[in-house]
C-alpha cells in the first residue's frame, strides 16, 4: 500500500506493507496529528501577529496619552501664567486704587486749605472794612474837631 506523507511541506510517497494494518493506522494517526500540529502552528502564528498588532495599538495609545499629557501640562502652564497675569493686574489695580485714594486725600486737604484761606481772607476783608469805617470815623472826628 502506498501512503502520501507530508513532512515539512514535502509530500513523500511511502510504501507500506499490506500485512501491517496496525502500523498503517498509526501512520495515519501520526499524519493526522501532524496536520493538527501544523494547523495549531498556523493558529499560533496568527495569534502572535494579532498580539503584535495589539502591542502596536497599545504603543500608539501610549503615545497618544503621552501627547495628551503634554498638552494638558502645557494648558496647565498657560493657566498658571494667566493666573499670574491676573494677580499682577490685581496688584496694579490695588496700587491705582491707593494712588487715587492718596490723590483724593490731597484734594481734600487742598480744599480744606482753600476754605481756611477763604475764611482768613474774609476775616481780613471784614477787618479792613472795620478799619476803614473806624478810620473814616476817625477822619470825621478830626474834621469836626477842626471846626
């Protein structure tokens, strides 16, 4: 009996004696097992390729996550910079408020000084008027004494 045996991709014709049926069955079983092993090897290679693809996908996802992390860090830094700018602006506004309060106090003091000077001038004018009245009376008296 002639049986075809495929081994490492090469098909070989093997002559088997007719009298040895047990051996023939074992050869057939071995051939079937070889086929099963080859199928499993192919399946394992496919699984290996799938695992490699998954690894590549995971690496890509890792890179994407790293990129997102960098972007988030950049955004955080931008927000920190904006916060600092806002703090600086707040300080500038506080300084301006202080300066305006100082100017308001200066204006109030000047107004008080002007009011005080106006009162002083008014008193001086009243005093001058009194002096003029007194001096006019004094002149009148001295003219009357002359008569």
